[in-house]
């Protein structure tokens, strides 16, 4: 049997996955947790074959949790299970060491298949997810400062506002903004924010 740890902060999803795994003859549910703080503790306690991990957990995102698990055990096998299919989330998860990324819109049988594949030592990225990884591989990454400025652009700050917020000159701000536009291949600030939101670089609701 494949031993699985499930982590999701949505009670109905956690319960549904747990019941499905418990009723399935191929799987053994070793733990079901709802917070990022519980994931590593449960992993070290149970040593599952596969971790099925929601991307957006209270306290940390899936890529951050994956990094912690991989640091604790380089053989850890993690599948990100997410409602979001943003390019940046997928990319961050893959470079953190996740062996799979499955959208929550997928049929339950596909989740089971992903668990089987990852437990066997392989990766499981559906075609539409793999396409986004390949697209992201070709893009130049934003620096930490550029990411910070992009979030402020999404909040509507102009050059003066950015300069005051970051304690830098407006000339420095203009240089950063120009680089962001070039890296994102955007025509202007609004276009940059829209494209960044589609890729998951910023959250417009924030």
C-alpha cells in the first residue's frame, strides 16, 4: 500500500480526500493536517511515501513547505494539489522539489494516478501544467526588489509613491520599472500588472 499524508486547510476537501484514500485498497492515509506547521511534524512522525499538499496553506505556501520537507528528507515525495494554476506558483513548486502538481479541478482518479506515479519515483505534471513550466523556464526571473516594486505597482503607486515607500530616488524607481516591463514583455505599468497577475507574480486581491 502507498502511504499518503494529506495537507489542506479546507475542511471539506481534506475530509473528502481522506475518506477517498481510506476507502481505496491501494492507499493508506497516515495523517491529515490543516496547517503548514503540522505538515513537517506529521511527515517526520509518519514518513509517508507521498505528501499531497495544498499550495496555499496558513503560514506558508506549498513551495516553502516543500523546501522544508526536502531539507528534512531529500527523498520526500511531494505533490502540490492546488486550486490555482498560475505559472509562478507551478514554477516555484517545481524548483522547490515537488514531484508533481495537480489542479483541484482534475478528477479524483487523476489524483490517485498522480500518487501512484510519484510513489514509484517519477514525476507527475499534467500536460497543461508541464507547458507552463516550460514557458517559465524561458523567462528571466525578477529580482527580489523588482518583485517588491511589482506588488506596489499593483497597488497603484506612482514613481513618487514608489520612491517614498522604498526610500530610493525616482530615477532608481524608473530604472527598476523599465527592467520589469522588459522582463515581463509589457507595454506599460497597467499591462505589466495584468500579465503579472495572470502568471501569479502578484495577487490583485492583496
